[in-house]
């Protein structure tokens, strides 16, 4: 489970970066709020179950309830208690009726075609938005072709149907020519397959709400339910493979609405006519949550709303990223930025703030890649390592990686944004980009890298062992640890059990040895406990101001290369966030080397020696420094001290716990007081619980 040590350190970093502005009068802003089925029932109780979910778009059909939220456009927060005034005019110039015109959250009913202008006033500040009410036109026959109705050569669309412009008039190389690709998605054929009995034996009329275009029996705006009523079609009593063909033959117009089509996500299109003002394009999760947030069957929305991709966006804005909507950060901190990156488009200079919602990762218009992901490839890491596996998890690896290469960063010295950035999980997963102090023998485990889909294999397992954690861990939350519905912190170890046995806590995974030297005579603690103990020890060996993030310029200049390398490793392990679980072997390799460099006891080899050993110092005689090597076959306290010829203690070189391996320590010819000792014969004594040895050396000036 997540340990207090790392959490506290993260809070130090956040606290160092947060600035709390002076309270100022809010600047009026209007947000059109999408309401999912779950959100409707939460807000309106049982009455919400019979209401229709909304997308949050400003292009809507007739009889749509549009929910409005007053926001402070400067701070980006919802207005809670300030005095507000809503006003508006409908397409006929008549006043709009609001549920309440003086509360921050309100709603209107759009009941006629045309433009509604809505105005919000907060004190002396005001803002306006336009809502377009339109009729549904359908996409055309694209996506509804069946073998028993028509050939693929008979695709057609009439103006102003979507495919008329977005397939037949647009060149095939134009990015707007997307109807043909969309027609191969599950969205395009879901209703057809459902009524034909190919989705589920439980498929019924309640599914039409989400699986047809604009479904609303109360509206006369050309939606599926409206046209079905006009032509007298009703949901079939028996599911069979000819149902959709009969529907098509009875009404092609209705069949063209029997799909999750363009207008399901962009709003009705009869006012569009090529003018982007009268159609909506949004990466907001609300577009997808109109259907995918209806537990217990559609749970992706609940999961995503409990994920860092949603909730962390505010934190990114105020803390981690200098400017999350600029091109340098938007690639991974902004939904629009990630779409441009994944699609190979040139990144824009700035973006409207939007989190990494469904359509950032999934392409609603293209089924050519698994799960309609936008990309399932990634390039090399910043240190030049080529990623050659990971399946669909490579999508995640495009962002969850270091932004800097360790060698060049350490060589360049300390800077305000020194370190691997805040999400180096890919580097840790592959055992890359740590500062290894010239030791090329450090390697990571190779079992996790064999997981077919890497990150996705573990982080998206939704069959949690603790059923109270359903929708709170795994799946589209991507969380591996966190509170369940009772507030108890649990680990999602489902994916670990095939290899690690019936564990319920990540800390039940034990390392092969007690790297931290904290076990004593008891069992070896878990990987996470060991890593956190060593990370805490490493922090204690570095300047406090460096760890706190407020080191002075003079202090930064005084840092040695070894200190910078150790600090890099500290940040890499800390910000990886898995406490060693992603790659325990690599984590322990970095920590033992970093601690060795800072304490002066360097790791020569991780191989377990057959027995204790103390080697003759080299050179010998020496002046003024000499190197002493020793080996330990099992974890324990090691003491290595220097004595003069009459048995007086001169200097303690080593007095700590060490794991199996071979080590070196340098004596610089100085005593405990820091003074150079005189020429003569000295003895160095190696003491452990099970082994004692003494050897002679000569200091000759």
C-alpha cells in the first residue's frame, strides 16, 4: 500500500509550488453542463431516471434541457454562493424561462429551432453564450449497410446529411473525410447488431436511448424516436438477424438514424451548412458520459471521474506544469494537445483547457487500431532506449516518461526543473534513465516487460478483489491503490496473483534480501517498505534544502556530480510512485549505488559471494589514500575500523547494514578529527555477527 513517507514528500513539493491568490470578485463565465444518467439520478432522485442525458454541447435538439453553471472564468472554478442573474432571448426574441434566474446552477428548456442567447451577470461582470437548436438529418447510408439490403457501392448521402460533405465531397486525404472510417466502428453498427440479436439476448427498447441518434420521444426534431413514431416502427418483440433489414426496407430515413452517428456527439446538423458555428466539436467527457456513465452496466464514466486524468487536471494547472495549455506541456496535460500529438499534427501555440477525457485517447471516427485508440506506438526514451514492446500500453508510455535524459541533465548541473519530470513510470518499467554512477551492470527485471499490454495489463484490471472498490480502482481509473467505498485503503493486486500468489497487498511482495537492513531477526519486509526506508535514508544524505526544493543558487552550485546523480535517482523513484513495484530490481540497484556513493562505500558487485572476505588494501604501502574491499554473503551489520599500532581507534570507515555483495571503501589517511595521521603501520578490522578479520597496512610518506 502507499506509504506515508512518499506521500509526505509529495506534499512538500506541492506546498512549495502552490500560491494562493488574493480573493477577487469573480469574472463571469458560462459552462454548459453535460448531465449523465448517473448524475441526473444523483441530482433529481428517481425522477432523474426518466430524464434524458445531455452532452454539454451548445448544439442541441428540440425539447432538450440545457444545464447552465456560473463559473469564475479567471480562477476556473464554479461559482457557489455569489449573487448571479441569468437572462436570455429565444429565436423569436422572447425572454428565456430559467428554472431559477438567480442561482449559480440552473436550466432552460430549448423548445424551438434557432439561436438562444444566454447572458450571466455577476456583479459588474457579464458573459454570454449562444445555444443553437437544430433538427437531426442523419449521416446517410454509411455505416448501416447490410448484406441483405444493399451493396457497399450503394452508399449515399443527401445534403445536408453528414456523409455528403464528410466523405463524398471531401478528398480521401482530407482529415474531414471520416464517415467511411467511422462506419467500421462499433458505434456505427451497435443498434443494427443489437436488434439483430448479435449484442445480447437482453437487448431491448431501453437501449435505444443511447444506440440511436438523438433519441427523445417528446421532440419533433427528426430524431430516431420522432421518425419511428411517424413511420409506425416499434422495437421488435423477437431479436433475429433480419430485424434491421426490415427496418431499412420500411424506412431508410429511420435506418439512417439507427446508429450512434455524427449527430450523437456533435449535435443535430440541419443548421450546420458548413458553418462550424452551428455544429459542436468537443473533447469533453460529457459527450461520452451521456451513455457511458450509467452504473451498473456502463461504468467507464464513474471510473474516469475517479481517475487522475480527470481529477488531477486542476493540480496540474496550479502546481506541476508551468503552463499546461501551452504547446510544451499540452501534449500530455491537455486533451486537445494529446490528440494533435497522437495524430501527428503540429502542436498549437496554446489550447483551451480540457482534461484527458475519453476522446483524447480513443478516436471516435476510426476503428483501425485496438479499442479505437488514437495511437499504440511510442518512440525512444530520452536516453535513446528504443521501446520494443508493451502492446496497447505504449499509448500510456507517450506521456508517463521522463522529459530529460539523465546524463545530460546531471552534466548540466542543477536547474529549477531538474529531474525526470513527474511521471517517469515508463523509464522505471523498462529499467532505464537512472543515474548509475558508471556501473553498467545495473539491470531491471524482465518479467514485467513481458506483459502483453504493459501498463494496461495491470492498471486496467477492473475485477478487483475488494468488491467495495468497484469503479474506484482498476479499469478507467487506472488506480492500483486507494480507498474503497468504506474509506479503507486497498491494493488492486488482481493482475499480480498469477505470479506472486494470493497477495492482497503490494507490500506482500518480498525482495530476495533485506536491502534496507531493517529486518533484524524477523522476516524480510515487503518491497515497498524496503524502498521507502532506503529512499528516506537517501534523502537524509542529501541537503535538506535540495529535498525541500528551495536550495539557494550558491548551494546548487556547490552540489557535486554524485549528489546530483543521487538526487536524480531519488526523484526518479519518488515520482514513479510505485514504491518499487514497477521494477524492484532496478530500483534497489539505483538506491544501493546512490547510497554507496554518498556514504563512500561503493557497490562493486551484486553477486552473492560464497563467504565473507576481507581483501588486502591497495595500494600498500600507500600515501595518503588506499582502497579496502570486502564481501558479505548475507545481510547484516558490518563494521570496518582502522587502528594504530598500539590498538587505538583511528577511524570508523563502515558501520551499517549491507546486503550480499562486494564493496569498496577508501581511507584517506585521516583520523576521526579529520587530521592526517603520521606514517606507520595500521590495522583495519572487519567485524560482522559471524565473521571477524584483521589485516595490516602501511602508510608511507
